[in-house]
């Protein structure tokens, strides 16, 4: 990736780079990247971010999917980054929600919220980021999305969420066609990584071929692999330990 921001370090944007997998990916990439981290709320009190900046430049932004000014805010922020010399060569869209309700309990408001956060927001992020990624002189910028193994087996209590992720899966090859050859697009369909508190980790592990649940390091390796694979685009990589091949 040629569009280097400083001292040979590529600059990436992590949309949703504040919690859980986003934070884990930020901590991994900060070893050799400059990073722009976004969140839906203010960054005050996030002391761990300061610890990333020993060798890296770190910029934090607020991109709130609920804001009516979201698109103009994203475009303004990205223009400011460009004018400040931040040449973006990669982006990972991690932001999303994981709502659960039984069939029959969904309302128009809860459906709209699930689809907006898990499909509409990633699309708007891609739309804002694409022109800046396309300016990479090497033509090897990479835009990556986090999906879910519900692509293979929909979550019945999270059916609108599963539908949104299926829509996002359609965007991956579509955006690859729209943005190629200068920007590659890759998705990651994740199995269980950092399960919610109270989950039965042993049960979840037994329902994979590898007999373990995933770790943040599994995602970090996959993201780096996609970024470093110049002939890979329009594809969705599944990281679920073989879960989809286990009988339900």
C-alpha cells in the first residue's frame, strides 16, 4: 500500500474502533499503522487510546449513525484528514448492533434501527470513504466489512439482523465492481468471537469443527491477510471454525 502517511506507516480508518473487536483490531494495527478511529459517542475517558500513540498517529472521530447530518459530517472529517496529510489506504467497517427479539415482537422502529445500523450505516461509510481510498497511488487500497455467519444459517431470533448482514454481503461484490481496480473490497463472516457475557463458551466451542471459539487475533490475521493480498476482491472470508459444517 503506497499511500503512506508517515515513516512508511499506512493509515487506516476503523469505523467502530472503540469497543470489543474494534478495540482489539486497533491495538493490533497500531503496531505498524496510523489509525483513524470512529465511534458513535465522545471519546473522553478512553485512556487506552493514548497508549496506542507511542509510534502511531491516532485520530478519533464521532460518526453517529442516528445523526441526520451523518453524511456531511463524514465527508467533512475525511476532507480535513486529507488536508492534514492523512493518506488513507485502508478501512474496516466494524460498527453494528446485535438485536434479539422473537418473531412477532418486532416493530417498525426496531426494524428500522436494526437495518440502519447494520446495513445503511456501512453503506454510507463506504460511500464517504471510497473517493479517499481511490486516491491511493498504488491502486491497492482495501475496504473491509465485518459480516456474520448468519449468512449461512440465519439467527431466528435475530432475523432482521441476519437479513441486514445478507444485504451487506451483497454489497461486497457490488462495491468491488464499482470501486475496482483502485479499491479492493473484502468481507469477513465471523463466527463466535468475544461471546456475550453469560454465554456457554464450551457449548459454542463444541459446535465448531475446531472445537474452540474464535479470538480477536483470528480477525486481526484475516484483516491483514486481505489487505496484503492484491489479487483478492469481491470475496467474503468465513472465520467460524467450521461452524457452518456442523449439523444443527
